[in-house]
């Protein structure tokens, strides 16, 4: 009934008091076209004051970039189009067809995201009561992004009426957030603040932190009813001596210390017959004389006096400074500071866990990139500089498969064995054609494989171009596993972790439990003896090298999924891979795992200390590793005895 | 004997044609890392020259392109520039992309008094007598984008993320000072540099998200270069950060870079340029049509292409006005040259060898194009930034002062050569 009355009121009041929507829009036309946050507030208020459905529709269309204007007349309309060539123009007020025009005669009005946020915030009330769940959700989203005191009551009404459990939860949280900021009742605010004390989200901290904003005042000036945080000693981080002195000056408890330039200009202004206040102009090159002259001038009332011997620290020492909360309610600030203490303790712990997870993830990526090398370099002792290019070949195989098969899940499942096949073949070919002839000549192997790596990179550039190619993960790998608001890790990284774990197990199995593994170990330890036992070293070398290369190919698919596919992809990982194998200990899969773990965690740890320069973090890590290698030249897990091979 | 006759005839023929032709040097990498970007510019130049020849050439003579390939090898740029000027004796050069390649060409072009049109947005702090900078200076890209953040989006906390090389470092240095001057506290500016092609973004994205914990609106200004962008945007999306929560404005991501990429993760994020393909203007439509006719329907246009379009046409008009292609005469005729740019409005060549151009801010859409949401009036390019104390006193004016590095405090020309 009440609402009906209200609507009736509007209905009758509208033609008398308010302008029509068309008039208002016409009046503000230039600013609507320009669409700036600076000019939008009065326009939105005017249009909302119209109160008709068409006005709400207009604001919604404005927010959705669905308003256009006719280039010739400047009239603002909404449009309907079937073929995107001719457009039917709809009057914003009456909803009737104005005319039909071609695309080139009209232009879309595109509000920026700041303005869209404002419009969204203005439309919140209507959206919250919408029968559609998506619109209500959009309403709450808009409200959280730009909270206003006027949103509190409609939100509470909507919360009461909400049937959807999930949405009710979101609304309840938003309601508590708004309560903290805008409610008049201290009890309600304190209760809402306490309800957030287990909430680790950035929004919760973003709501609570501003409650504790404070300003530092001179003790004598603090009003009696102020909400005092506590005394502040000058010279601390919160209040430097300079800032404290500025406060004194602002309160007229001290005179500002003149700068050298100020002294000079006052001295210059008072030159009389080659003297200043009785001091000869020629002596003015001496700093002490200048100050004496200045003080003499100050005595004569021509300048502001100051004490040249006192430091700022002395000057502020006699005064007390107090930090005062901007928020006037002590109960609220106490609750907020308690809640934040609890949150921060948990956030600190969660950050540590998150960093550790990042470390694990990076370690698994390095491990996956290096595990192929652990076989070819670690077991066979072939320095294969083209290992990175096998990773790249695997990634490009994934890209090509995705071009042919559009279903991302199927294409990835297919890409993994295909990448293995392609790089296995490439590895075998390289072993047969080049490396076989260079066994036990590490320097030549290094040079030859380095040359191959450059050639492979250029071939990739010629085929695929130098622009990065996308390798898109299937939908079920999108997003993150969210443990809490701070600890989250993307599913792709988890998938890489699982993949590297699988390969660790697979390789351990192959090397320790299969005939191929036994023969490989035999050939690497003593090829002649192995040959005498009926093992064909040529064949074993070829297969082992192929296996290592094939695994690099699969690593390429995984790395391409989480980053990008370029011809330089392999080069980015080759140094890290060698480092991983060498640090971990050559010739041992467990060593590679240890190496990857150490490098991954070290990198993350250094990044944590020095967040502003990731490149520097990598440099520090390499320095650390150089030192580490000095003390443990055989790596973390060193082979002993005959297995060491020397 | 026959051979000798033939060769002397060839020499005579080439000498004869040299008189009736105007040579235009094109110095863009056609192989190596930068090939993908620079080949497009070479094709743009060939198209423009062909169009000009169809209109009757220049000064009654035919324009002949001389294309060389510096192969993304910075020292080779200097060699190739020397070859263009001394062997081919070109009248003008259009070329370069990276700042390091431009720095490599500068001494050659100043020694031989050549003329170079440089079409890419760059870090400023340079003004050579022999170079016209048709791309954006920092005040034509970075500063307006920052203003947009401050005024329209209400950003209170800034993350300046960049790749570790000269352009991001110089730009961020200018921006940091500018933000401080605009009243942003030093604690509210987070700066991070990553290596080329960086892919491990989880920690950095987490750091950026955590910036919002004191309730302030966070915005990212990205000078991240090339491929590294992909991993960065992927990680942002994985962390559930939308452009409405934390917007990212990029200075090195354009249509060409977005072409063929999966843009779902990028929708709503921003880029600032002087030109977008989506600009609604007649000149732009016919430029895009001509480009697609020559190169294929799937090709896109971008900002450096527009810069070449303006630069080339200005050079043609200046040479026509001067009645010669002589470098000094053309240079004098260049000042004040006006040419309609593709986004509507007019570009003007200033005495500091930079253009006055509008600044556009676009939101990335699903189809890899940009929705232009802000377009300023023409902004005059500033060779020396006003926001760093050491360069605020410097001024470039080749027309009146004849100096590219003029100290306005001491009223002296610091130096003429740009070997800084």
C-alpha cells in the first residue's frame, strides 16, 4: 500500500516538479557523450529523480554500453539491430521507433569502467529486488565495489527476502561490511567487526583497516572527547622529527627554521652601504657570519628569529604528540584493532604457506623441465644444449594439435603422447646423426648441440613466427584451488605438480625395475663390460637419449599451458635445468628432485625478501649456487663408490 | 668487350634512373626477434609508396623503396643505415622499432646528415636534429593513462610492473615522480621488474592483490614487454582478479600482439595508444580497407603503422613545399606540417621533432580489438619530460633555437649531437 502511494506520488509529482527524461538527457548531452566520472554524479542524480521505469532503463543501457547517438542531431537513443548494418533507433522515453539509420550515421556511447561502476552503484537498489538471481548478484557486486550509506537499507530488505542460500551468504557478508562503515548503532558495528575476525579476504582487511586510520596531533590541541590511540614519540617511523616540527610550526608553537636560500634572500634585501646589520659584505662568504648577521636582523625585527644551535630534535623534545583515531567510537576502534590482530596473525601464517606452495610449484616446474636432462646429462653424461629446444618442440606440438582439434580436453590428452613421440623421434635422430660420433668428447658435444639448438630455434621462428602462440588449457584447469583467501594455487600448477610426480615415479620404475633401466645403468657405468654381457650399447644409448628427449617434450606441453609458446621457450629453461641437475647431483633422479626443490624454494625466498626486482632475485640465487657448488662440487646427493664412475 | 659494353650500359641506365627517382630507405628487421612487428611496418611503407606513386609520385618523380634487413641485430642497424645513405644514397629513411636500435643508428645518421622517421612509442629524453619521432613520447601515452587512472577510475595505489630494460625503467622513473607529485605516497607505489619472457607470475600477482588490504583501489601500469604478458594475464585470471577490481593498463600491447591470442583473460583491461583500429573515422576506414586489400582480410592495423602513415605523408608534403628532397630544406619545411590523423583531428609536427597527437585509451574486447573509452585532444609531444628535475629544465627547439638539448635555466645549448 505504502509503495503504491509512493508510486502515485511520483506519478503526480513528476509533470509538475521534475523535468522529463528527454529534457534532462538533452541538457546533459555533451557530458553523457564524454562520459567522465567528474561530471556524471549530477546527471545520474537528475535522471534518478525522474523516477520512471524509462529512466532506470536509460541508466542500465548507459552502463551496458547500449546507448547510441545520432551523429547529425546528437540525439541519444537506444537501438535494435538484426544485421549490424541498419539500426532501428528507439526513443529513450517512450520506447517508440524514431527512425532507421545506417551504422555510419550513429555512434555508440562508451562509458569507462569508473563511470560504469558509478552507474552500477546507482542502480543497486533496483537490482537487489530483481526477480532474476543474476541481476541480484550483479547488484551485490556493484554494491561491494562502491559501497554507499544509502545501500544499507535496501540491502537489508533484499537479504531478508533472499531465498538462494549462496547469494544470501554473499549478501550477508556485504551487509556486515556496510554495517561497519555506515550503521549508526555502535553495538551493531562492533558485532559486525567481530564477525570478520576470522575472515582473511582482502575486502575484510580493506574494510577494517580504514577504521584505524589516525592522525598525529600536538597533545595540547587534542579535544577532550577524542578517541585517542596513544602517545607518539618524535623520531620514530610514525613521526619523524621534521614532521613533528612542522606540526609545531602549524600550531604556531615554533617559528620555522629559515633555509639557506631564505637567509640569503633576507640578507640581500638588507644590504646597506656594503654592510648587513653591521657586518661587512666581504665577510659574508663565511656561513657563521651570515647567521650572525641574520640574527642581528632578527633582533631588529627585520626577520624571524631562530636558534641556530638547537637541532630539530631538541626543539620538539618539549612537546607531546598523540595519535588520534579519525573514527570517534572507541568501542569500534578497539574491536577493529582486535579483529585485525587476529586476521593479521592468520594472514602472516597463510602467506608463509602460500609462499611455500609457490616454491613447491616452481620446484615441480623446474623438475619437469630438468628430468629429461637428468637422464641424458645425469645418466649418459651427454651435455645436450638442445634440451630446451626439445621442450619447445613439445610445446609447439601441443599448439599444432590444438589447431586441428578444437576441443581443449581432447587435444591436450592427445598432445601429451604426440609430443613424446615427436621429441622421442627428434632425440633418436640427433643421437644417431650427431651425438653417437661424439661420445666422450664433451666439448665437441656441447658445441654441436648448441649449434643444433640455434638452428631449431630459427626453424621454429620461420614456421610459427616470433609472436607467442597460445596453448589454451581446458576449462577444468581454469581458476585456482582456494584454500583460504590468501592461500590459493592455480589448477594448472597443481596439474604440473602431479605430472612431475608421475614422471618421478615412472623414471624411478624404469631405471630400477625394468630391463631397459638395468641395461642403461650398466652401459653408463661400463660400456665395454656391458657389451661383453650381450647388451647392445648403441641401442641402449639411442633409447635412453630418446626417452630423455621425449620427457622434455611432455614437459613442453605442460610449460606451454602455464606460460606461453615461443621459439625462445626452451632457452628460458636450459640454464635452470642444468643448474637443477648439477646442484642436485649428477646421475641421480633423487638428486634432480632435491636440486629442483632447493632452487625453487630459494628463488621464492629471495623474491620474498626483494619483491621489487625479480631479476635480481634470480641473480642472487645464481650467486648462492656458485658458492654452494664450491662446498659441494658433486651436488646435494653425490654418488659414491663405483657408481660415481671415476 | 661485350661484357664491358653491357656493364657500362647498366651503369648509365642506373645513373639515368637515379636522376628520375627519389629513393626511400626502409630500415626494418625482416628476420630475428623483432621481425614479426617490423615486417608489418615494411609492408606499410611499401603500400604507402605505391599509393603515392599511383597519385603521380613526388615532385614529378617516382618514389623507389630501398629495403634492407638489419636482422634484429642492433649494431647491424648502424651498418645498414650507413649503407642506405652512402651506397644507395636514399633521401629519407623510415625505420627502427626498439630504442636500442635507434640509439645505434643515431651517430651514423647525424654524421651523414640523413633523415629518419621513427614510428614507435618510446621513453623520450632524446631529440636528434636528424630524427622525426612520430611515435608517442611518455607524455602522450604514459602520463594521460595515469591521469585516467587517477581521475576516472579513482586508483589510489599503483603497481608499476615492467620488463627490465631501458623503456620500462625510464617510463616508471617518470611515472613514480609524477605520482608523487600528484599526492600518492611512496608507500602506495609498488614497483617490480622482471626479465624478458618471464613466466612465473604467481608471487607478483599475489603481491599486487595484497596491495588492496588497506581498502584502497589498486591499479596496475604495465610496461611488460611481449610474451611475458601472456603468463601475467593468465595468472591474473587464475587468481580471479577481474578488470573491474584491479585494472591493468598496458603500453606495449596492441592489436598486432593480441591477434591470434586467446583474449578471454584480457577482456576489460586497458591499453593506451595514439591509434586503435576501431577508431571511427573515414580516413581510418579507407586505410584499413587498403591494408586488408594488400595484405589479406585477417590482418590488423596498429599504432606504429599510423605513425608511419602520418610521417610519410608529412614528408611528402614537406618535400613538395620545399620543392626538393634535400634534407635541410625538407627539415625546415617539416615544422608546422599538418596532416589529418586516422582517428580524426590533425597531427602537427612541432619544432622539437615530435608530433601533437590525441591519446586514446581502449578496453580490450573478446575479438582482440579495442573499445575506445577515452580520447583526448591533441597532446604536443615532449622530448624532455617535465617530471624529472634534471630534464625539466631542458627543451628541444630545432626551429628557433637550433638545439635539441637547450637548458632554459642557463640559456645555453648543452649539446647538438644526441650521443647521450
